[in-house]
């Protein structure tokens, strides 16, 4: 928190545009991640493995509870439902995933739309197009899955 406050004060004192502050923060995070990955690969691997273990996507039997007898993205479970990893996440989380995505987009886009600048509308439109293309590239049948979510037999 102290680093972020210091970075904010540096931005204010040098009259940098405040819109570049998040870019600077993510750049510092990305840079530190790259430095840790290059200088101490074993420590970086430990951090990644612990993160995945805590999140639960690659937990082994010793770290799971009884209700979680298999990893969330277990290959047998994926073959039983005949879906890939993205499909399993969509099956398990359903509309909560899309609600969270819409809320995140709304939080990020809201300030841009409040200004009323045409260029910022273009940024929002381009970002949504890029996001849509990325999602369709990751999971081509996503549009059909979303459209069929409340459809009855």
C-alpha cells in the first residue's frame, strides 16, 4: 500500500496524466513477476503452485476436503460431461460468471461513458469487440451456450 501511495504521489508531483496510473501499476507488477521468474524460477514455481492449490484447480487429495474428492478440472469429470475446461467452469458457475463479467465491464467502462467524449465511446466499443473476439476464439460455441441458457426443451 505504501508503494502504491508513493507511486500516486510521484504521478501527482510530476503532473502525469492520472489515466496512466493503472498502467504503471500493472507494468510494475508484470516487471516484478518477470524478474522473480527469471532470477528465482524455483521460488516463482512455488508461488504459482501454491496459488493454484489455494484456488483449487490443481489441489491433490491431501489438500482437499472430503466433498472435493477430485480436482475441479479432473480429466475424468471433463470426459463424463464431454466438455473442455472452459465448458466445465461455465457449467459449474453458470450465470454467476457472466454476471461478474458484466459487473467488471460496467465498473471499468462507467467512468469512460460518463465523460461523453466520442473518442472514449470508441475505446469502449473497440474493447468490447476485442473481448468478444477473444471469448469466441477461446470457446467457439460460447455464443450458442449463452443463447441457450434459459431455453427450455
